[in-house]
């Protein structure tokens, strides 16, 4: 893992405040980020097996000189749009759509970028009937073996296997006010103390903030969301900065061989 540059922003919010910030309904969505960082983008639909899942947004685009495949979990800004997007919790067909796009990216030698904002995969009997667990496992396996560069970016919530399915990458980055954990603080408190109201106490123990995970070597880069005085960066400035970081990282990884990309990715995750 490339956790060498220690000049990373430190999360100034408490863990419970990070949870609130990561879940804010006005956070940038995957589609909004893609629209701003891509010079060209074409959305693709469907898994070619069951149907199209609007909780996964993805397709082919171009960032600077780099032709890329981008796949993200998609939430909305209103109750209606969140219902339409299943609150960013994909079904099996969503992950299979992502897998189709990953394989297509490798076929045409396009780097993959994933954007993650999900509390987890959708959990109901229909999702289980359609094989959501198998789809998550297959997505991780396919990403792990891709012979093209992969960058994963946590842009809000990163929950459980639903997030990890899109995060088996050469580089894993987090927005400064994002979170990444095995389950929610409410779930943690319910399991540990049988009391979901102790979620703030659980949040202090879980080490899911960008600073925590950078210090632990789980992520490689923190994307600043705040100015030095604590004011929020404008979306325009944030996304301009993100585009620059992506192009710089893709330039670097363009010199890696296919074997180097796969071996680095496998080695990265085996360290856990």
C-alpha cells in the first residue's frame, strides 16, 4: 500500500458528526461527480441477466487523456429520488451490471474508477433469491483480478460488503467526511449492547473515519472537503481537486504492467 505521504488532512469532526455528514441528503452523488469530472460520459444499463438496477450508476467516460469506466452507488437528494434509487442499496443485478462494466473495461484496456456511497447491499428476500451475496463475492473477485488500474473512492457511507464489492482496488481513497465500516453504529450498538441508542458511543469505538483508516493503512488518500478555517470547500473546487488527483494517479499506474497491477492489488488486501 502506498501510505507514504503523511501530509493528509485530519478529520476535525467527531465520529458521530462524521456519520451525520456522510449521510447528509445534500452530499454529492456519484452521477453529479461523474458529470463534473468527466469530459465525456455515456451511461450503460442492465446486467444482461435480470434487469437494470438504478442504485448502480455506471458507464464509459473520458477524464483528460484517460478513457475510463466509472461505476458508482447512487443515492438521491429527495425522498422520491432515493426511493427510485433504492437509497443507494444495490440488488444482485446492480452488482452484476458493475461486473459487466468491469470486464468490458479490461477488454478495452480502460482504467476503472468506483464511487461508493451505500449503507450496504439491499437486504430482503428478493435480493437473497436473486443471489446478492454471490454477486458481491463475484464483484470482489473480478475487481481483484482486473489487468487495468482500479481506483475506489468512498464519497459518503461505505457500509459492509455492499461497499467492499466496489472497493477491491489498487488505490482506495476517502472523502474527508466519509465513513467506511463493517456495519452502522446503530447495528454495532445493537449487537454489542442490545441498545441502538448507544450509537454515538459505538461510533467512538469503530474507527471508521478517514483519519482512522488512513492511520491504519486501510486507505491511501484523504480527499479534503474543508478549508483550513473549517469552512466547506465549494463543490467546484472539490471536484477540480479530485479530477487532478485521479489523472495524476492514472498517469502513474499507466506505467505498471498487468501483472504489477494484479499483484499489488492482491498483496494490498492480503495484508488485512
